């Protein structure tokens, strides 16, 4: 599985747009990029997944440049409830293989 | 969507006793489940892969005789922490592979976690 690198922590304020970037220089052709959110004392929750260009759902957007060596999770107009740890994972979507978590980004939202 | 139910959510046990954690897939069959351990302010660490009807595969450094995994049915996997000690206190999370509807791809859904405290 491709190794990922994310900022350890980020701070922002309510109502702002937050962008968290993940580096995955060794991403393979068949790899997808998936982001999870984890609140304290809870299991991770799927946010969004993509392969290339841009993906958007009701929660977030995922931007992936042409070389796919990085990706950016964009959270529009964050609120206090978006305070959580965000994990970027890269792996082959077509195989039922184990996933290894990186360090994640601890996002803190202030009033 | 696919839900994995994990119980108990919290457990406190005495040192030397064993604790069983259950993970059930509620509306799908989970042939493969994963067990993770998470210490405070750290990331999830994969402990083992649980396959229905066969022996679990443990990650390097995880004691298989201490962390017993049973996956006897397509909807239930259990993790038993045997002879627990205070250093086993942690947050344990299970995960199951799900097949996304509409495409031949896989996703992962997680249980809500179990906070184990050994005193």
C-alpha cells in the first residue's frame, strides 16, 4: 500500500473552508484515494473516495491532480462538529485487502 | 448502508482476566474483518485479519495467543484479550469489507469501538 503523508494538525474557524492535503508519491495505477473521519472514542467513518480529478458529495470535495501524487480534502464552511482526525488512505479498490492507517490530521475548529 | 455493530462499547476488567469483544455485520455477510488497536492520540494499528472459517492472520508483533480471534460465522467475529494487563488498555476497533452497490469495488465499514480498561 502506498505510504501517505499528512500534516499532523490543523486549526481553523467556524464558517471557513478547510483544505487538508495528503501526499502519496508512490501511488499505483490501480490505487484509489479514500478519506475517513474519526471522532474521539468512535470508529472511523467514510467521507469520500476518488481516483482522479474531482469528486464531490454532500460532505466534502476531493481534488486529485493529474499526476495523482497528492490529494486535497476540502471541507466547505466547517463547524465545531467537524473537529476530528482525518485519515487519507491509498489502496487498490478492487481487492479486499487490509488497510493501514497513517498518522492522520487532527483538525480543530474554533468558534 | 452496511453497519457493523461492536460490543461492548466500554469494559473494565481486573488484571489477569479475559475479555471478549464482539463485532457483528448487521445487514451483510462479512467474510473478512479486521481488528485494530488505538492508543490515545495515536493512529489505528492493525492487529489482525479475521477470515470466516479459517485462522486469523496476525500482524508482526501481535501475540496470537493473547489476542484470540474467532470468525465462526459470516456475521460475527470476536476478539478475546486473554489474561489482560494494564498495558492492554486501549481502544479496539473492528472493520469489515463491504462491496459497494453498483460497482465491483470494496469499501470498509468500522465498528464504534470498545474502550478496554484493565485495572
